[in-house]
C-alpha cells in the first residue's frame, strides 16, 4: 500500500512542478501576495460547508437524538477531511479515520461504519450532480469568460465529461459493492488469500456492518436529507472560489465561480487515488481558467489558496486526531492494568 501511494504522490508532485515551471513561480506568488492575510478569510468561510457536511453525516446516525452527536459528526468530519487532504493515502484515509474516531467516542463500530460509508457514497452522488450542473453551465457558455473561450469549448467539454464519467463509474461500483456486502466480502477475500480459518469472528462483525449499511439505506428520508445537505455543501463551497478570486485581484461572477468549483471538484474526485490530487487540481484549474476569464497565474494562485486553506484547517485536525489516539491508548492501557490487577487478586 505504501509503495503505490508513494508512486502516485511522486507522479502528482512531478506534475505540479511541471505546471508551476511552465507558468513561472514568481508571477503565481505575486498573485498570492495580493490576498495576503485575506487567505484566512477563505479558511473561515470553509467552515460553513464544513458544518453542512457534518449535518449530512449526523442525520444518518441510528442513535437517539442529543448526546452530543452533532459534535461527534463535526469532529469526525474535521479529522476525515484533514486526513483526505494531508495524509498519503488519498481519499481512502478519510472514511477510515472518521469511522475510527466515531467508534472511539462511544458509537458502535457497526453504526459508525454504516453512517460514514453511506454518507461518503451520498456525498459522492451529490458531487456527481454538482459536476453535471457545472457541465451544463459550460455547455450553455454562461459567463463572459466562457464566451471568449468558445473556440476551445468542445475539446474541454469532452475532457470534463470523461472525468465526470470516471467519477460516475467509481460511484456506481462503490454503491453496488456495498449492496452486495462490501465488508463481509472483503474480509472473506483476505481470509482466503491468507488461508486463515480463524477469522470467523471478524467475518461476523463485517457481516454486521453490511447489515447496518443496508439498514441505513432503507431509512429513505434520512438518506435523502443527507444527499440534499451534501449537495448544499458543494454549492456553498463555490463561495470559497468567489471570495478567493476577489482577494487575489481576479474577481469572477457567481456563475463562473460555481462552474470552477463544480468542475474543479469533479477533476479532483476523478484523481481520488493521488494524495491531495496533487498536480491534478492545479491542472484542472489551468484547464478551466479561460472559461472564467482567468489568467494561468490566477488559476494556479487559486489552487494554492485552496491548499493553504487545507493546511490551515488540516494540520490542527491531524494534531487533534493524534491527541485523541494517545488518550484512547492510555485509557485502554489503564483498563487492561485494572483487569490484570483484579485477576491477580
């Protein structure tokens, strides 16, 4: 697992270096300097879609109301997004970290895994719908920047359609595997490869998670609410692009900001295996820049502004996650020590 992640990270880094070298580092950082401390405002604004995404997770919790569950969802979303942005396993890390964090805060593993699995799927479905909105805006040639770049319209539209289709195939495959027993099937496959017959307890727990996932999907109103909240979060996220470009001295219309965010996120989503979509995000904004009337320098500066926001929110998230893991391990050691003392007596 580490070698493929390292290879993908290296490939993304090389792509990023090549893109920056082709445009020149000095003008990109000169554009970023225009925003200055205003980049903190971009990070603060991101807390709004962040809060909506936490609600999209909370509505899927199969627990009584109250008991601080919204806070649990918010903290899980924070550490999950931090892991997705900064850990070397790409988009795979986030759901695992969120499930583990919820289980550490008192939720059963089955309930936590089911809620995060379904929430992740519905968020990806909302992202697909959001990408279709962006494709529609691009196809209609909305916005002055898009009209000016009309001669490039067809080729870019085909490329973006391909990225959106990749996202759709990934989403459909993930959903179908879930409905056929994702966790139980994975454990049985590993057990056959490892030739382990003593994994029956683990298999039963995996089957219990699959049943919890199925039960969560059957709660139709909650699933629909989670999808609607996730879609709302994606749309609100376009405000981050709108604000960032104004701070960078390259203001765009709300329509252009919506197009940039929807299609930029679709390109990033299609590159889910590359840690942080390194290089791919930057290439996506360079591809979309002419349609919003942006210079290449402004497009790269926008991508770097979003990465600065990821660092500003992600590093504290990983520090908090590390602290929680240490506290949990200490508590487990204390419980084990107490049990050993009672056994000795």
